[in-house]
C-alpha cells in the first residue's frame, strides 16, 4: 500500500492530500444527491402530478438495482481498479440527471423518463458505493479508518442538509427540474477529484486464482457474511431498519405537501432535519466509541434513536411540525452513528481479498430492502392514506434496536478488529491479522 501513517493533527486525515481529494469529491456528489432526494419526487408531484403510489415506486426504482446487481457488483469491484469504476459511474450519473431538465425544457419529460433515470443512476450507485467502501483502505492506514469514515459521514449528512434545502428553494424559484442539473455538475466535480488522487491502488489477490467464476466469488462473500456472528445480525438490523425508514420516507413528501399542507420551500427544510441529525451523529460517533466501546455505542444509540420514529405520524400544521423535526433529527443521529461504526468495523474486520464482495453483500441486503420499503410505502399510502401509513411503518421501527441488543454485538463492549484466524481462508490465510 502506498499510504503511510501521519502524525496526529487537529484536522485528522484531512491533512492527507489523497483523502482530502476523496473528501471533496464525495462532498460534491453528496450535495447533488441531497438535491436529488427532494427534487426528483418534487418533479413527479409538481410537474407530472404523480400519485402517492407512483412516487413510492419512483423512490423504489433508485434502489431496485441493489436487488438485481448488488451481489455480483462486489465480485467485479474485487476484480477491477476501484477508482476507475467510480469515475465511470460518476459520468453515467451526470449524463442521466442532466437529461431530466433537458427533457423538461423541450416539453418531453414523462414519468417513464424519470423511472429510467432512477434505475440507471441507482445502478451506478451500486457500483460506486461498493467500490468507494473498498477503496478507502487504499488511501488510509487502518488506524485512520474510523476518523476517515466519520469525516465522510459528516460530509454526507451535511451536504444532504444543504442539498435538500436548496432543492426546495430551487423548485420555488426556477422549477424542480433545474435542481437535477446542479446534481449532474456535482458528479463532474467528484470525477475531477478522483482523477487527482495519487495513491497507487493495489488490487487484492482473488481466492482461486484468475479462473475463479463470478458466481463462485459472489457466493464466497455471501457465505462469509451469513456465517459471521457479528456481521450477520448487523446486516439483518440494517435491512429491517431501511425497509421501515424508506417505507415512510417514500410518502413523506406527499404527506407533508398534501396532508399537512407544507409549501415546496418548507419541505426541503423539514426533510433536511434528518441530515442535521446525521451531522451530529457523525461528529459524536468516534467519541462515543472511545468512551463506551464500539459495540456498546452502536447498540445504545440505536436504542435511544429508534423510538423517536413514533413522533413522525403526529405531525400537524404549525407547532405540530416540531414532531416531524424532532423525530427526523434523532433518527438521523442514530443512523449516522451506525454508519460510521459499521463501515469502519467492516473495513477493518474483513480480509482484504473479500472486502468488495462482503461489502456488496451487506449493502445489497440493506439497500435492497429500501426498494421493497419504498414500494410498500407507496402502496400503503395509496390504499390507507399517508398518515396511517406512517403509523404502520414507524411502530415496528421503534423496536428494531432489539435485533442488535440480543446479538453478539449486544453482549460485547468492543467489536473485534479482525476475523478469528480459524475462519480465514484463501491467499491471505497466513497473513498477520490487522493490528
């Protein structure tokens, strides 16, 4: 690996040039993603007059690729240069998002177009996110991973705040479709930053040599994940949480606009509350882990955050909007802490030659349920109404933390830094465990 440890600094890993470029690139694309999260459903609702079911299906379309290509994506990421994959994905997403305002300007925009864009960009996101997660250890030493993941999480949550707020105001000022053009530009900035990274990426050796099949390699990642006493319950928790979170988020804009009566500009401000919580959660994550231990910090923060979901269905006009603000904010804190802890754990814990496949298996499971949850939320919203839908989905969400509490993570103070040597197989079996 071409990276070396840096002396401690107030700015942490941001003093390292390559990570700084990755951070800036991720911040740029995160800003665009924040815009898209609000702009895409607003285009459907305000411009194309979509129903709650159609909005829910549109939200699901972004995540469906995780169900289709999420698993083999990890095997491809372990075969190919990860930075190259990320660059190609950025360029595809930029082109697709730019096509929406262009179609709007020539009066050719349809719901079918939005679904195509959602699926194409969702597919790019599968490969980009899998590659990025596996790429971070190429530019940071293991002792810097927690700091790096925390800063990336702060960036992600912070740009969602700005992006979602900007999307609402942009929709009011110049139309919802224009926000997607801004998103396209952010992917180009991210690409430029990735191309500027100097660290040499060492391609991990593949078990079984170059003749190993894609199916075999994909199955290897799944077997590792399904048999591990720590990764398995964490993935089950994440999948369940995402199913319920995205179920209510699929109809939250319809709920706020049509049920509560919130204007387009205020929608962005309300939706960004979860991102504000995400910023705080990312800032607190490493401190909580140092004080309580990684496993304990993960379980306790989820136990506190999940019950706040019950505030969301109580939202009403005026002062009643504080229910939505409080619930979304605290949930954002919990999700962000979990992302930092679990992401760092997976990068340190998994053998390098399996990291892409285990990451994709984990994310395919977690993100795949987002598609199911989004479709479920849209269906329920069209059948029983948006407020009852929120109650149906947030009630079980409040109890999901129990999945962690009764797992191996719930019985430990610290998550392990490396796999038990008896479980390690393949070309790295004789390599020393990470420190």
